[in-house]
């Protein structure tokens, strides 16, 4: 059975890039964000619950969820964000447990990429946790560039999450992604070697 490594960190820290680099080494990646996308596809029960809660304005003309529009709505209102979480988080938890059980049989390392890993108690679903950190100034720059946000919007998104210092404190491993891809690749290689040295990358054929 493969090790399940939870990957978390602040917004725009580079969690997906780290997951991709681990996948290149043979890991199977399960993404909480991707599971959420599956759950809100047209015809799914979770999407209907969102429409019942937030109204049909959150839908695009083709019936797909307007993720950007919904995000803008909930980031500006703590109560609305909690309503969204109450609908999606239990569904993601159930689906993730099934996917992680399946993936354990396929690879020596399973990555569960979950931005809100600690916030929703999902650390209980994994064996070890890696937090990806980033310099706060770099984080704001990346977020503005990625989302086209103003600095105020970017700060509000960062503030809506658990401080990355707290996530790092609670994690088993920490990678700093404040510089360039080459530096990140070296840290991922070192992490893989450490997992091997600790005997955590078992042969899934055993």
C-alpha cells in the first residue's frame, strides 16, 4: 500500500507544481480542487444544492458553474463562504476517501493536494503532510498575476486562509517556493530521497 502525502499551503504557493513534479517521479495525484469540479458538474446533486443556496446567477448560460462568480461572492462574505463549505466539504471528503483508497494500490506515493487540508480536518486522511510556503510579497505578486486581482483582493484571499506559518508548523515536511523552478525541483528531489531513506515508499506489489 502506498504512502499518502497531503500537500497544502497558502494560495499561489505552488502546490500544483510540487504535485506535478512528484507525479513525474511516479506519484498518483488526487486533487481536492479537481474533485470539487467533478462534484459540481451539470446534473450533480452538489451543483443543485449550490443553486438552491445561491441562486441561478451562479450558473453560466451552458449550465456550468461560474466558479469565478461564486468565488467573488463567497470571498466577500464569511457567512456565504461557510454555506459553500457546508455543501462541498462533506462531499469532497467522501469522494476523496474513495479515490485515495484506490490510488494506494497503484503507486508507492499518493499525493492528496488540498489547499484547506488543515481547515477541514483532512490531515486525518493522509499519512504525512507537506506544506509549500512562499514569501508573502512573492505570493501577492503571483496571485495578482494569476487571477488579475488587485493587491487588496489578493490580500483578502490570503487572509481568508489559515496562516502559512501555522500550516508549516504542523507539517511533517516543508518546501519553500519563493524563488525559481530549479530551486523547487531540487527540493522535491531531496524530499523524494528523504521519503526513500525513511522507508516510506513501499513497493505496491507487496
